[in-house]
C-alpha cells in the first residue's frame, strides 16, 4: 500500500462455490473462506460437499492462497453430536483455519481438528481486548472484529490484546442491521433461522404503519407508497480507507459475499488487490460501481452506520457479458477470442476486459460468430457468423486487438 512500511495485510475473499474460489485466487486473494453443506451461515450459496473440500483446498494452496472453512452457525445439541466427524474431515483436508463462533464447537475443534488454526467469527461479537485475550487463551489464533467497531475501537483493542493474536475486519459487502449478524427476525417472521444460515432477509422488506382505529389502512413511514425499508443497511466499502485499518492493527481484510457470483468476486478482489499493491483508491473506486450493490458507506468505522430507508434494490453500471475460455494470435496485432456468453453483446460493441493484476482494458468485438456444439451428426460444426451473442452459456468467438487469457471476464456498460 502507498505510504506504508509495515507488511501487507491479508486479502480474504468469499468462495461460495468452486467458480468463486477459482476467481478469488486468480485475481489476487491471499486467502478464501467457504462453507460446506452444513454449519455455515450462507446456506443459499453453492457451498461445497464435504468430499469436495480436499480438492478445493488444493486449488487454493496451488495458487499460494490459504483456505478457511466457516463452521459458525448457531449450534444445538444435535449439531454438536454430528460435529466431530465433520471436523476430522476438514482437518484431514488440510484446511488452514476454521471460523467458529460457538464455544462448544470451538472446544470440539481443538480436539477433532488439532492441525487447524481457529478463528473466532464476527458472530461472537468480540469488541474488546479482554474478550480477545480470553479467546486467545482458549486457543484462537485470530478474532474477526465485531462489525459495530470503529477504527478507533479496533486500534484500542489491538493495543491491549496479545500481539500474536491476529485481527480480521470486514472491508466490503452487505451489512446486517443486527449485532454482528445475530438476528431473530427471519426465524420469527419466516420460520428460517438466520443463525443457522437460512436468513430470509426481512430487514430488506418494505414496511408500513397501521393505525389501531383504522384497520386495513396502511401509512408509509416515508413518502414511498410501497412502504419503508427502515432496517435496510447500506453496503460496506472501505477501499479508500485501507491504510486506516492497517494502521489500527488489522491483519486480514475480509470481503463479504458467499452468495455472490464469480464475476462479482473477481471484480471486488481485483479492486482491493490493486489498492493494496499501490494503486490510487480514487482511480480504482469506479470499479466497485460496475457490480450489483446497494448504496455504499463506511459502516460503523467512522461513526453510526447508515441505512437506506426509502428503498431496497441493487444498482450497477455493467453486465457480465462473457468469460474468456481461449485466446490465440490471429494475424498481425490481433487475437481470436473464444468466450462463454452470460449476457447479450453485439458485433462492434466495446467490452471491458477484467484481467488479474492489470488495469481494465477495452476490447472491441469484430467478426462475431456463434460456435455450435458438436453432436453425432456434425462432430466439427463450423462457426456461424452472427450480429448478436444472445445464447446464454454457449460459446462465441470474435477478433480483438488485445490479448486475453482463459478466466478473464468481459463486461458491457449498461446504457
């Protein structure tokens, strides 16, 4: 980072599935965190089958990244009974750390995953050095700061906590209106426990008032006929303030988003990696406007967190047009690109190419062709020239002036 003499912090990215994991490590994450099909707090994510964890960890390690498994759901007696074998499997898979919030799960992890570091989840609500010290004495190597802490709070905890205990803090993504995510709204209103990973996000729903003497007559809290989103937290974005967090003593910068797609993960990791490597945050900041997001804020880091009570909904400036699968030279200063289509793009369109550790480049689509799938009747079908790429998940080819690589993402501006 600019103007900094100490070591770089870890950049920790979400891996809701295999595609997200590969995108995270390719675009510069130092570590990834994921969950399996049990005991995580993002059960709507793709997640990993327990049998697939060894391959996922090997993928991260091959890229020089660490792999952390979230085991941070609220644990009942039945969960604890099933946990020993689960923890032993994660230990055998060579997971680098377990993210745990429940004290019983923490105790079992010490016994059944002895080779794995233990990180205390933000769900535990660690907000002071005494709590951090106690977790460290129990065997934790890291605590994830409660989301309600300010930068000054973190600096104070860092000064008083054991030096060898690492601190992790969220820097980007969705915020929860409850204390560090511990919420009963979803369970009470939808029968889906957020503390078990099944949050229905009722804090994002619209609400209106009903006056006791006028049943059936609804009054919006704000001047919006659909109601009000009184609990709708803004998304966190600390790209411009990473130096402050590092100066406060944060060792790991965490991106939220295990329910997000690989394109989102790649874009956010790309932006934060660039700033950590020395880029000007003001130059990189527009990158975070291209992906789906709620209005951005700095959460609790510099005061009270902000809500967006007038509406809920995402905004974005770009669509994920395609993912590059191959690129070969095609004449002088030209390349033939093959890519899988995700959203419509056309002959002559100017696409933006997202590549690891490089500034975003411009690519103009020329000689666009659809690549039909081979079958028994036509094992080697010829490319079909087209004016529009609009077959989702099918392959297209075109000529470009820039060299790309498999795994690069192409996006198109929304006019």
